């Protein structure tokens, strides 16, 4: 990591790298919950409002979190999450909730900066294979960019999807966080570090082979 980077960026990268090296961890606040529905639509809030095609979102790397979640037939049993930089949630410390199992969960907070969702803050938490893969790819790009000495390490993303056909479950949709451009970390710490729990909708599908990426759509012209 470059020693010439501003301290705030070095701290951010240090927290993200450390978070990658532990097995669990993240969570909520007064944010609208974002998820991908079983029909492949990105939706948010209790009314499951569909995200518009021309919306773009900025992600503060400091909002990254990981941990564990437990579901039982679509009902949330419990979750234990921690934001990057906080002591990680360790599986060995989790209570026994048999026969329900704990699954690794990761999260990022997003804020709409363009389109119908401009100004809306959301939280994307996922324990699905496809969701965790999308966030892991995004995280690795943020870290690589910072370690290369770039100071604009906040990705601006559009919400895309891919799909594959499962023998048992039919067509399965998986999320893609397409990076459109990069911007600097905000000068003041934004309200994008979820710390409390929020109501959870039904969990995402968890059986996910490798998806086939769809052609990316164009963002609205400025």
C-alpha cells in the first residue's frame, strides 16, 4: 500500500484488507433494504419498489460489512454482523441454533446519485452465492485501485443481473454490480455505515452456479 495516500484512504484499505482475511460479518440502520427478486428485478423497501433502469449509486467502501445470518423457511432467525474495522464476528462465538444453520453474509450501503432513486440510501445484504461473488469482486477492485495509489476509490455502480438455468429450480437470476466510474471518498463520514438491524424480506436463492453475464446497459446521458 502506498504511504503517499491520504491517511483516511490508508485506513479504509487497511480495514477492507483485514475484513477479507476473516470468515464472517455487517448490518442495518435506517436504510431501505435492497435485494434481487426471484424474477430478476432489483427492488427495495417494504413495498418492493423496482429500481429504475437509469439509476446509479455510489458506494462508500467504509460501509462494507460481513458476518452471519440464519434463515428458517424464509423467516429471519438471527444475524450477527460487523462493519469493516470493527472486531469480526467469529463463527465459533455464534450460539447454537440447530437445526437452523448460520450462513456467511456480506453487505454494502448504497446511495442513489442519479435516476429515480437519487438521494435514497439503501442496504444490500446477501448470503447467496451470486450476491457474495458480486460483492467480493467489487471489493477486490476497490482494494486493487487503492493499492495502486488511486485516491478515488468509491465505485459508482449500476445494478445489473445475469441468469442461468437450474435443473431443479429453473431460471435463476444473479446480481451484477457494474462499475460505471469512480469518485473520491467523502470529506465527512456519510450516513452509509449501517449499524442496527432492519426488517428483512425473504432470503435470496442460495443454489448458484456460474452465471452468464448479460450485455451491460447504458446509463442516462448527463
